[in-house]
């Protein structure tokens, strides 16, 4: 029975890693290069993550500097940043791009927290959907007489405990990020 839960545990882990990666792009008091690393740039006829095309640094708390390895894609990077949802205008400065982020206001911090809570809820929904799939498999195994009723109850209990642990982890990560966003 544990093999069935282990099989689904991989899906739960993917949900958790996606959630953590997704919220890492949410802006906090200090600007982080992770805000722009995953922006896709069309270069050489292929969409490529910015992280693979340039060195990205944050020399000051409100500035990100992007230095492409190939100066020929400077315009493509500028266009991709302009079209992204980070709401900042890129400034081309010779062979690099500077992104100057204005300080967060109280209103924008609250808006970011709303986005954070939506992402957390989306992750919980994904976990619930995956739990339902696992639950259906367990019940179908009992109907096919491959496991006993006691095994089904035990497996469902283990599954619920596992999901509760993941939900607690999402809450903990979300609370930490919330605190990070609201700290001035």
C-alpha cells in the first residue's frame, strides 16, 4: 500500500517545488535576481530563460543589472523584460541592462500578499486533486479485492496525514514569505 502512496508522493513534491519556485519571484523589500531569471527571451529562434543568456546581479537593494554574454541579444532581452509582468522599464546602459525598482508602498505590499495567498490556495487545490486521484485508486483496489477494507482505511489515513503535512508546509512557507513582503 505504501508503494501507491509513494507513487503519488512524487506529485505532491512537484506541487511543493512549483509553489516555492513560483513565490520566489514575488518581490520583497530587497530586490533579488530571481525576479527576472525565469523570463523567457526569444534568442536565436528559441525561447530561452534569461538566466541562461546573461549574468544577473543585484549590486544595490533596488537595482538589478543584466549583462548578456552575447551583446547581440541585448534588444531581445530588453523587449522580453518590457513585455513581462514585473512592471519595470529596462534601461540599456552600453552593453548591459539596468532595472531600477521603486520602493514598495503599503498598498503594493498588500497586493503582493494577496497574490501570495492565491498561489498558496492554488497549490492546496492541486494537492487536494492529487489526493482524490490517490483515494480513487485505493478504493478501486479494494473493489477489485486486491486489498482488504482495513488496508483501505489505513492507506486513506496515511494519505490524509501526508496531505496535512504538505498543507502545513505550504502555510509555513506562505507565512514566512508574507512576513518578508510586509517587512519594510
